[in-house]
C-alpha cells in the first residue's frame, strides 16, 4: 500500500459521500486497517489536504502537457 493509493481512494469516496466519509470508509474500500491509513496520514484533515494537492498537481500536469503540444491556441483551450 502506498500513499498515492490512499489518496486515490479518498478522492473516489469523496465523490460519493462528500465530507461525510470516515477513515474507516477509506480502510474498508482499500481492504486494509485504519492503522495502515494512519501510518501515512495524521488525521482526516491531512487526508483531505493531500487529496486536494494531488488533484491540483494533476491539473497542473495536464495543463503543462497541453501547453507543450504544437496544436493551435484554439484547440489548446
């Protein structure tokens, strides 16, 4: 289990439950224990912050990939 796996699970569960998810929800989804989640993250807040950072980093990567293509400006938009 890696930190990224947990973050992806948080994003997936957040899509269906919103902020009402629990660390137990994440652990159940990943078929692991809450203790494993807490090895990587201090609390639910740190899980959410990491998930938001992950999403924004992904958006930034996609943005960069689009900009470096040789497509015209209209298709880049």
